[in-house]
C-alpha cells in the first residue's frame, strides 16, 4: 500500500513510524515532512496547505490512503478535496473541522447540547466586549475565534489585562482575521487532561489519556507554546472520571456533530479541565495533538492503519483498539528562545540508540547532515513499566541528542507525579 501523510512535525513523525509497523505499507510520502522524517518516508516539497498540489500528487502516485494531520489543511477542506477524487482519508471534513476552526462554533455547540464547558459570551464588536469586561469577574479568559497556533488564548488576571487582550485581538489585529471575533469565558481551575479519540461519526474510542506541558519554562512559567512535553497515562484521569466523560462529553459531542449534519470522522481531541464541579471542555481539536501523539501512539498495540481505516469506513465498533498499560514520557528539545526569537541552522546529532525514540519536529537535511530549522526541534519518548522510569529514561535520551542551543524543560512529568502523592 502507498500512503500519504500531510504535515511535517513531531506528530507526523510519530504517525509515520507507527504506520510503518504494518507490513502491508510499502511506501509513505510525507508532504512536506522534514529532515528527520526523511529517514522513514519520502518527503515531497508540497506545503501542507497547498491542497490542489496535494490532490494532484496523490492522484499521480495513486496513493491508497491519506492521513491529513494538521489543523490548517483540515479546516481548509483537504479531506473533502481528496475524497472528491476518490482518495480515502483519515481526518474530518471542513464542516466537521469547524469544531476547532471556530471557537464560537465549538462553544455554541456545547451550549446547545448541554456539554459541560466554561460559561462564556462571544463578541464581534470590540466596544461590546469592553463593556462586558467592566462588570465581569477576574481572572477571565479571552480567546481569538479562529486558528492562532495555540497562542490565541490570554488568561487575564486584571481588568486592564483583559481590556488589552480585546484591543490587541479585535482592534490591532494581533492574530489577523482569527481575532476579529472573540470568546470571553470563565476562568477554570483544575488538572488538565488531553484525551485523543478515534471516531467514525457514531462510535468514539478514547485513546490512553495524556498530559501536556504548554508553558515554556519549568513550574509552568513563561509563555504558552505548542507543548514542551507529555506523559501518558494522565494519573488524574481515573476510571470513574473516564466513565463520566464518556457519558457527559464524548458521546454527546459525537451525537451533536452528527445531528448538526457534520459527522466527525478521524481523531477528535478533547482538552479537559477536571474542575471541582466535574470535567469540563476547554477546547476541541480536530486532529491528533502534538506532542500528545508522541506518547499516545507509542503505547498503541493495535495496528494504526487498521484503526484509521475503520474510522473512514464506519466500522470502528467492530475494530479492536488496544493500548499497553505501560507509561510514556516525551521531552521536547527546543531552540532556546522558543516560542519567541530563536536561532536555527545548527547541526544536530542523534545517537543511534536514541533514533527509535526520536520524533523530529524541526530539522532539515543539508549534505547529509541534520540542521535545526524550527522552535520545537525533536521529541524523545521513553516507554517503561512505570511513570518515574519513563521520565528518567526520556531525560537520558535527551542526553543522546546534541545541537548548540538545545533547551528543554527539566520538570516534564513532575505534575503527574504529584497526583500520586495527592491520592
Ligand atoms: P486552548 O488553546 O483553548 O487550549 O487554551 C490554551 C490553554 O489556556 C489551555 O491549555 C489552558 O491551560 C488555558 N485555558 C484555556 N481556557 C481556559 C479557561 N477557561 N480557564 C483556565 N485556563 C484556560
Ligand atoms: N498539544 C496541544 C495541541 O496539539 O493542540
């Protein structure tokens, strides 16, 4: 079989490595992939958002199945365009991808179907938003409506900060069109849990739970990033909470999307906050999370391609999806300075023992050498019997990768370890 995977980060590397475990897979094209992915797939210089070129390439190569991993092409309709030409795909249609593409859509869906989430108001007029802030309780959360690379969320401690966030998004165009509408919502507190799920529009199968570390610096200081590391499973997510989430959140969401005429097929990501009043949805993503995928897929024991095709064909209820009961930890090595200014172009070396554990996010090949080319450069994942062992081993692996301005958080997994002490 010939597969095509759209995207070029650590998530896509993890997906490609897992897909390759199926002996029927003869070839994988990555569009555009990256210098590290090139060891596992043929990288083709077509951007993830260039849908016409993507479709033409898929037809020319007669690919049997495509996986569209990033949010942008999904929201832009890559799956619709590939399906139209008869190419089966993993991922939601553009209509279903609105669950991530518009926060207003997602919030209104939750309100309409009684799915627990933070109380909110949405605004497309800055003056009205500012008036609302005059009497709202602080802290409060201001979110740009559209896609903003995970950076369109501002948690304001004071009224002044909240006003500033509204002005930057709605009047100064900080996130372009994405910020012309905003959601202002109640601040929630509690441990965060990421649940990726497979769904065919009817059946939903949650994957092993995970925990992201979004802030750049130790102890959750510094700016929000795409994610600096992950652990799985997430010890805060007990079986009782899982059952409650299935009943109150996962199934109602899948049914709501179907009822709205936007059945969701692919990977639906539930970003949850475990509040004192029960689990609530912080966000939906219409795709695998990154770096969550870098701990979740290494724990998947079933064949990924089989499960993906079941979501496309509507046969997920009859398909086994099994996860190992081990623990995984992924530590991201980034270019120091990320998510703001950083230097790149440094040579990266990876010891052979670390290669099977490495998911490359930002590197390119030049004369056979890997040169860093992004903020997040590489993820190193360890799978062990227990979480402390996985954490220790993941940090050992980071010692086997070298580039000049490498930076990582030193406390990935520390918050999860606290859950055991609190229990
Ligand atoms: P999002 O892009 O919606 O996932 O938001 C990014 C991060 O902001 C989340 O992972 C949370 O840590 C935080 N966040 C978002 N919404 C809220 C909220 N209502 N209350 C507290 N924190 C939030
Ligand atoms: N790690 C969070 C995300 O992928 O959106």
